[in-house]
RNA sequence: GCGCCUGUAGCUCAGCUGGAUAGAGCGACGGACUUCUAAUCCGUAGGUCGCAGGUUCGAGUCCUGCCAGGCGCACCA
């Protein structure tokens, strides 16, 4: 919608320039926005204010020379006015909004989609929690944000693929196997002193019990070397399955589960290192192999191969990201927990060392989640292995509330997740507030159906009977969805979607309270049903980005 | 000590690439159900946008310094 206005302005500017009224050469960024206050029109632009300086004229005069070339008094633009220091305000006709409103049912569940992505291949990696324990609440936020971001980017026209990187090699896997082995023996009656540096969580006992159930005591008496491969594999498989299950329940799926171990097949890790070596970014020192990451923005060089000959995690991560690039993605997005932010510069350095421009690779950091119950903080201590799992939260508050709460704040602020509020089926709970609007509209339609009324199609409906100002405000709000999707996708900011929905729904509830939809006036009833059907579609599309259901009945 | 994120109403947070009079929810207070779902609506109160400078026609938004909180600063993953 704003694009349309922007187009009008661009044309007027061009005419003003060729007529010699204005001189400028650079591409102008034309900002169109919706004025906050009554009486300032439906759209407004600041181009005149921005141009004024280079024109060495006062902004109002610049505005006037633009306005000369702007259409007005036609079927779309009712009037164009200059206000304040030099704003150009557009007032649109009702027909303009009503005809655009009809696009909503025509587009249905595609309404809101845009094509700023131009089908660009994007790889979005998120969660990627190590298979050494169940997903906790922090992973939940990453999962919700990542998955919704992928849905958002798709709606914005990007060709997105999602991926979970499974860190299934390395010392941590041995530790997990060892932990399980110890618990196994403990459960079978042995007295065990459990070391601090192993995984102490309860779930390890669960895994050990599974082994007992399946295999009985057959490992007892054997050496650790003998049994470790089995325990390691069994435990990580079991945990990874659990993670998959939790994510399924949460409605989060991935296009690909990428195994770190698979990088070692065919020596892909070594090849990636060699490749960087050829470019002169790798050297040996103190018996270790280093990447000269300080040539880029990293503060120091990083070890790729330890003195022991083992490769670091960073090393396989290089191979992994090289693989991503090799697969033809022109945009690579990683979603990490904020505690990994120190890792960003070195990964950035890798991509640059590989010769890619900085904006190919983007790390999005998701800040921590604090669980609260009303006023009380729910304490979590990772050290003891006692943390709140995602599964527990889902059990308590449900998928919809959890997804909404994870998404409603900007990812780079800490999130207070109020369990008490999330599970409340009350107006204070924003998820229910929005879902209720959808259900309410469905309910109105059911009711109208009893009077023989069904929602009319865009070709048959007569919208001229809609005159209320708040209906037009509602319409403008709905028609903003494409812009919301475009902007939040380009900024990678999913939280704008729930904010948009909350605003929209609030206008709907208010409209509902003031105007009766189904009345004796048949054509007015039909027109309003059409309007509400558009609201319903807009809500449903917004909720679908968040992975929150849009119920017909509550 | 260095780096990243954050500081906006009592609480939790929006504020889109700087734009017209800083917004919402919760909480508080006061109203509205014989009427399509009151899981809703309407109204009132509540702010030196952490502090101090700077940039400019204009700053919550950009720059510098300081203060406070969170998180990092491994030949761990």
C-alpha cells in the first residue's frame, strides 16, 4: 500500500526534476509513513524535509514543487496537503481502501506475502543443541524464533531451508557415554562416586534404565573401553530422539539434521583447513595449528588443531560453514544463544577468509529467558543439571502460549516468561486475546448462518455501505500486513508480528463492541461480514507465521 | 580490564532506515452484559525516554563520555 504512494511520489519527483523545479542526482530514499494524529491524512512523506537542504530552499517550498505533480482529486487520492515544517500528507478515497480490501479474500492464506526475497537461497540454522541433554527453556526460545523466522522469510519471498547441526562427536559424547555407564552400574547396585565433570542430570539415569530394560546386566564387569562405544551411541541417540520429539510437539521441524560427524567422512574437515592454508591463513605454533583470524575482526588467532592432534569444535564448524556456502546459499543465518556471542567474530573471520562478503553470513543472538511465576523468579541452575525443560513448559502452558511468549519480545532483550500468565485463559493473556478475536469472528459467522447469511465473495459484495471511520482504520491496519512482513523479514525481527496482531485485534474488538454485524439491514450485514472475514484471514496468516493456532471456537 | 546486548509509566515491553503532541499490556481506580462469545469494551491516573555533552531545521532513535544490569573473553563444545 505504501509502495503505491511511494510510486506516486517518485513519479512526481521525476517530473519536478525534468521540469527543472528540483535538482538532485542520487537515488532518494522516499519515506512514507502513517501519521499518528487525526487530520494529517492517511499517509505522509518527509521527502521535502530531506530534500530541502540540498535544494537550499525552505522545506515547504520544496513540498509545494512536489505537490504540483502529485495526482489528487481522482478515484484514489482525495487530496494532498502540505503541513507543519513540510510534510506532504495524502488523504485517500474510500474506494482506494475498499478495492484493496477485496484483495484479501482473493489472496487468502497468501495475503501478506511479498517478494523482497526474490527467491534468494537462505540457510537458517537454529537450536543445534548438543545431544547431551534435553532441550531447556532457552532452546525453546531459539526454536520458536528460528522456526517463525523461517516462516516469515518464506512469506517474504526467500527460499529458506532450515537446519539443525548435531554435535555428535568429541569429548562431550564420551562424557555422556561415561555418565550413562556409571548410572547403569549404580542402578544395578554398585556404589558409585559420580564425578563433577560428567552429566549429572536425572535424564541420564533414565537412559541407563532404558539400557537395563533392553539389555539387562550384560555389560556388568566389562571395562569402560569395551562398553563406551555402545553407551555413547545409545545415550546420544536416545537424547536426540527426545529432542526431536520435543520439537515435534512444539511444531518445530527442520529440513535437515546435519551431523558434525558426517564432516569427518571423506576428510572434509581436513580439506577445509587445507583450503584455508592455501590462502595463507593457517600456521603452526607451539605444536598446534592456528587460524589467523586476527587478520579480520577477531581479537586473536584461534586454534584449529590442538597439540594432542585433536581438532577443535571451531575446526569442524569451519568445514560446516564452508559446506553451507558450497551448497549454494547466498545468505547464511545462524541463530545462537547470547552466551555464544564471543564466537561471532571468529566465525565471521572464517567466512571472510573464504572470500565472502560480510553480509553473506549473519549471526542472530537470542538473549536469555528467565522463568517467572507471577512475581517470583523460577530458579534454574545448570550446574546441578536441574533446569526447566522445554517439555515441562509445554506441558504446563501449552504450545500456543509458549510460542507466543517466546516470540513477543525482541530477540535481543532478555525475556521474562511468566508461566502463570501464559497458562491463564483470561484477557490478560495476549495469546488468548488474539485467538479469541478469531474465534469470535467464526462465532459471528455461525450465528449469521442461522439467519441464512454467508460471507459474500469479493465480486458480489457491496462495500459502499461501510462508512464508519473505525472500519476504515481497521482496513488500513489489515492492509499493512505485507509491510509488516517485509520489514520484519528484512530486519529478522519476528516480534513485530505479534505486536501487529495485538494492535489489529484490539481494533477489531473495539469495532465489534460498537457495531453490530448481523442486523436487519441485509446488505450492511453482508458488507460487515466481508470485512470481518478479511480480519479473520489477516489474524490467521499472522498467527501462522508464529506457529500459533487460530481456533474456530474457544 | 576488553567486547556484545540492554536501560522508555509502579511492573513487562513497543517505538519501523531521526520527523508532527512518546505508545501498548499488566497492575490501580471508575463504568458497560434482556442484544452476534464480557476470554470483550469504554474511561481516569501514571513519563526529566539511565546521566552529561555533541551532531541538525528536528534526537527515545545518530556520535562521545560516564553510571547500572546481563552475557562473554579456552589448545570446551
